[in-house]
């Protein structure tokens, strides 16, 4: 069954649903564990509903750049791959953030003629200032005859994994650790735009990635990556930084040299998958020294899977 996006439970023509609630930023192995646990425990004729928020609450309450692990389209694809039946996206606003837990549940989950089973992590919190916990949902379920299950921390270590941990790993260049927590390799997506052409001048033409400023970007440095373009997977190396050999002050860029690739892809989109960090960004004493180092970086990438 394809994942269906809904804006109300009334759009579901089913008698029974299994529900979990969260931001699901990153859809990491903790999220994956919760979803798989629900699939194991829910009734066979019950559809799985993931309830999430759009935009992410942080974008409304404390806007910042370099934060979101994945955008909504990527989240949708990952949840679909996990076998979720419905994605219930609630529009997050400042007004919504002031609701108590009880008010939130009454507004969005009081649908009649539908039996609901709620499945939540042990540390789930919601409502204004996140002051309400699982006990509020348990009370709501008891009042309405719904089922309720809390996945205890002691059952599995994955439940203690957080999106915040993953953000910290990515922001400090520890992408291998981030990948372990995600259960897949961290990726960025965007559109290829023209740069200053310096890479081409020194023999290593790069694709400059234009990405959403709210999306998470690894720390400065050179990374072993793979470029996903039109169904193909190409080895690449990616530099994140400010080109210190050429400029003293510049904007941060994400530039990728794709091995054995000579297509003109300006204006097109691709995904950039990060495997590991090779080295920190460095200011070289000459352009020739930079060329020699990039050659070494490419050789290392070519030898690795």
C-alpha cells in the first residue's frame, strides 16, 4: 500500500488505526524501531498512522539555519519504505503550540466510529512547553476505550537515540557516527548552480549544491561521498568550506567533484550521500599544493567502496 498523506483522521475509511506521534526528523533507527514495533503489535486489520508536524516546530518557535536532518519529501519516502499507511501532517503554528495535551488530543483524535491504538516512546512529551507526557494520552485512551502502549527504555537502547545526537555528529563532521545512528548514510539534496569555475581551471570541475538553508550541513572539510543522479550512483569527493586558498572571506559552499563524470548538470537536482570525513579544510601555500592534495583525495576515494 502506498503511503497516503492526510490532514484529518476523518479522511481514513478504516475501523481501526494504530497511531504514533512525533517530528520524525531523520527517521533514525530509534524511529524505525518504534514503527517496526508497532507493526509487530498492532492488529492485522489495523492501519498504521504516523502523526507529525509541518513545518517542524523549531521553524516556528525558534527559526534557525543548519538544523533539519531531512526535508518533508525525504521524510515521506522513508516512512513509506517502512510500511507506514498514513502520514497525518498537522500544520504547526504558534496557536497550536499553546494547546495543552488534553486540548490537542480532543482537537485531532476525537474521531467517532474509529478504534485507535496509541504507541509511544517512553519519553514522549507534547502540549504547551512540552509539559504533558504519556500519562495524558493514557488518560485520554482510558476515557475513550482506546488501546495504549508505551515502549519502555529498558526494552531497547535505540529508544535513547535522538535527532539532537545526530545533528551534533553531523555538525562536528562525525558522519560515520551519524550514519550508524540514522541506519543509513546522511544525505543532502539540492540543485546544481554555477560557481566561480576555479575547480575546472585546476582540473577538478565541481558541482556546487544549492540547498535549503534550514537543512543540516556537515562541518567544514573534505568528505568521501556518492552522488546520486538520474538513477546512477557515482563516487565523489565533497568540499564544504570557504575556499581559504583563494579567498580570506567567502560564503560557505558545498562543492562536489564527481569521478568519471563529464555531463553538464547545471540547474538539475541530485542527492549527495556522505560516507566519511577525509580531512579538515586547509589553506595551502600555493594552488599547485592544493592540486596535489586534491589528487590524493581523489585517489583515496577511488580505492574505497
